[in-house]
């Protein structure tokens, strides 16, 4: 199995592959038009980012292969780590509006925001595993939960900029629409994969082997 080249700096790697990240961001958005295909589109985007990090060729072909391979398999993972954060976001906004800036409702708003962020980090691990190793859906979800709390590199490190980008896009929409179309999903995904891929290789793939 291929292993990621960790010698190249992340920003340099990002710059070198900016064109492919734009292409895959557009493919991701097209695949999301079917709504129920969003989990498979997310899996395909993670697979594409993995392929970039692993130095594979034929990136567009690999994207479509992953999309069709995960069309049904990614749905349970998507319900947990795509629909789940949306529900947490709704709760965060709902409680914040009720709080008027103080009181127990504000604490609930902050709590749901933390849950949203943790689900976002778990999703990074889950989709990375879905594309990297043959595991059942239950094992993918359990391992994502386990890795999020065992490996602080995601929650306290790489996950922060990966989360900040879509948050900034949402906060500045519609002015951020060009960024959303070109790199809004692929760059956060690339950041998550840069963190999750070596962790999963060391703790999941090697154990499976």
C-alpha cells in the first residue's frame, strides 16, 4: 500500500495541486446536485485528496470510481457526519437566538457548537477510512469516534483551519461564492486528509494488515 510523502511542506503541496483541487471541487458540487448523492460525493472528494497526497495519477478517473463505489455505502456515514453537523448547527443558531447573549441558552448554543466541531473532525476520519481501508460501516463510525479523542492533532490542530474555511464561507456568503465554487470543499477536505491519512495508516491500516 502506498504511503504519503510527509517531507513536502503542506502549503507547497497545496499550491502544487491547486488546479486539481479546483477540478475536484467542481466535480464534488456537480455530484451534490442529487442531494442523496452528497455522501458519495464527499467520499469521492476525500478519495481524490488521498490520491493527491499519495502521488497517484488519473485523479478524475479515481474520483468517479470512488463516487460510484460509495453511492450506497457512504449514506450511513453521511447521515452521521454530514446531516449530524447540520442538525448541530441548527441547534447552535436556535439556542443562540433564544439566549439574547446570556444565560443557559447561550451555554447550550456553545455546547452544540462544540458538538458540531467534534462531528466535523469525526467526519474527516470517517470518510478517510471509508476510502482507505475495507471496514464495515459500524467499524468506521466507532473508529472515527475513537480517533477523534485519541489523536488531538485533528481536534486541536488541522481540524481548526479545515473548520474555519467553511465557517468563513457561510459567514460571508454570497460574497464568498467564487471561493465556494472553486475551493470551498476541496481545501478543507485536503487539510483533513493531510492529518487523518497518516493516523489511519498507523493505527488502522497497519493493524488490519
